[in-house]
C-alpha cells in the first residue's frame, strides 16, 4: 500500500527547495492535478507565497468522486480493481452517459486516456499518494484575501474535465 504524502512532508520538501535557492518568498505555477499542491502551498506558507498561477487546476472545489475513491475503503477497492479490470467500469460509465449522468465529452476523455492499464495504474498511484493533499479551500481563500496573494487562473474555453466555471466560482469567493 502506497503511503499518502502528508502536508508536513510536503512542507519539508518545499523547505529544502527554498533552502537550496535561498528564497524566503516564492510564486507557484501548476497545471491540472498540481493545482491542489499549489493551493497547499498557500495553506502551508500563507504570506510567503506572493503569486500563484494555475492552469486548468484541480482542487478548486470539493470532488465527491475523488473523495469516495481515495478516502473510503470501498472506493479504494473499486479504484484498484478498475486499474486491472476496466471493462465493467467502462460499461457503467457508458450507461451513466446514456442516462445523461456523464457528459459524452467527459466519457470520451476517460475512454481515450485510460484505455491502457499502465496509465490507469499511474492515476491510481497518483491519487493514492495525494489523498491527504486535498486543500482546505476556506483557509486558502482566506489567505489569498488576507495576504493579497496574486492569483491567475487559466482554463480551456471548452474544457469539460476542469471547466472555466470552476475558476469563476472560486474567484467569486
């Protein structure tokens, strides 16, 4: 079982990097899943973060699917089984798409990106490793406001996985 990265461990790693570069303050740029780690930086360091630049960032909202998959025993079991036995899960996703519970473009994304077992294993290990790095969004928003941290968000206009509306909702906070 892969042990999750904790926030104190993430802080140790970043502290070492800051020490190497003799930096007191810093800015963060992150893409996709790295967005949650960038938000963790605000949580951990507050006023030492001067700017954060997020490209199609994950972590701007609570994701019940991710929570179920990594925080519950049943979810972890299903996710692990899925990495080796994808056909039943894809059948369920097709049914969900037919019932309009999934957007067809989202289904296409999963079909195209997770066909190969090696990619599914990579996602599984990444999710398991980062299951403790879900940012506390209230704390992050409070730090951004109080510390006046520069925040730039970039989204693809037609992105169905991480749509621009997430950024719009986040910035309203």
